């Protein structure tokens, strides 16, 4: 098997899912460029060593996610990135497989800025004791874990998922659940590396929880925007320090850990 499939096709998954993952990751990574036609069916059958039925099912799966388009007498073309369903869990996972870059961080930060400050404001208006307790427990876990400890990133992720839940809005909860794997990787790569940064980070999250407890929507939104923008800066610095090298998920599928 060549580099498109090597290390990507998991033997434990059904045949069409394995091929879909290999093709999907190749598309996201640019090995199958947008607008270009995939290699012919015979070449793909040889490459992946599967039946025609399995290959066609994999192509059908990717077409359903907006990544491929089959045309008679033309072949199967890779669609433009704007057509991909990035809220699909598989597509997001393939992004993580391919490696995080500056563009991914920016796009993720922009959707977070559109949603999380609003979620914090709603949480301040609808605050419930269990939600506040959950947020404050996450802050305490961040405070007690050194920045380089994976427990810090786990607590950071748990805080933002708790924030989405505290909003009381099912759509915000759903967006948080979809982006969970991406946030897990971003938080692990951008966790603070020195005591001062560690202190500043958990205190910034504590400010969000305090504003929600106080029932101050504007302060909660401002504090959340600050945290998201700071995270973008830290993530971008981590990518730059790595020479824009991919930052793959260290433990697929980046399962959520419970820090409390």
C-alpha cells in the first residue's frame, strides 16, 4: 500500500469505512487536491485491495459528506472545501489525522468566537447551581494541574463543554460535542509551559465562572472572548514553533477524559 493508505486504514473497521477514512484523510491533506479527479476505479481497487462494492460504498459515503462528486464519463471529482460538511464527526476526525495547521486553528477560533461568548452570556442569564459547580470544579482542576500535565488540557476541555451545556441551548451543546475532538488536540498543543502562563490561564477561566455566578452576561461574554483569542495565539505559536508540522492526535480518537 502506498502513502495514501499507509498508517491510515485501520484493520478493525469495516472495509468501506477504512477506505473512506484513507481517502478522506488524503483529501483533507491535499494529496487528492480540490477540483481534481480521483484515480480510476481499477487503480483504487489495486491500491486498497478491496472489492468494487466496498470501494463504491466508500465513495458514496464521501459524496454524502460533500467531499466527492461522481460524474458520468468524467470520474469522481474532489469537491471544493467549502462544500465539505465540517460538522460531520468523520470529516473533523480526518482533519485531525491530517494534522492541524494555522488555517484550521483560525477557522476553529472563528466559530468558537461566534458561539462561546454567546453561550457564556446565556449561562449567566440561566445559571443553575449544578452548572456553576461543574465550571468551578473544572477551574480547580486546571489550577491544580501543572500546565504540561495532560490533566490540565482535559480540565480545559471539560470547562468549555460545561459552558456549552450551561447555556441551556441544545444547538450550542451539539456544536460543542462535534468540535470536542478538535478542541482536545488544540488544548493539548497549546497548554501553558511556564508557571506564569499557567496561572494566567486558569484565572482567565475562573473569571468566566465568576461572571456566570454573578449573573453578568456581558462580563461572561467578554471573559470568554478573551480566553478564546488567547487560545488562538497560543495554538498558533505552537504550530509555528513546530515549523507548521502536522500535530496529529496523540491518542485517536482523542477520547474525552474526566478531570474531576
